[in-house]
């Protein structure tokens, strides 16, 4: 699955493959994120809603 991430180094939005789904925070205060990797090996993180998190296929 591909997703659009903001690349801070390039200062633009890039579309890369999602490599994993992660949940941060304590129970009741979870934050959902998708992780991706650029072509040059840098990691990207995008925080998403719970609905988008569950919809994402990794």
C-alpha cells in the first residue's frame, strides 16, 4: 500500500510504500501511525486516524 508522507528534508510530500503500522501512547490515549521508508533509506512517520489505521493494509 502506498501513502503520502511529508518529507522534512525535501520539504515536500512524497508517496512511498507503508512498511508498518504502529500504535503509540497509553491505553485510552492511543495515537496511530504509519511508517514508510524513502528510496535513500530515511524513515518517515505519518500520524493518522484510527479509521485510516485500520483500513491500511501492510
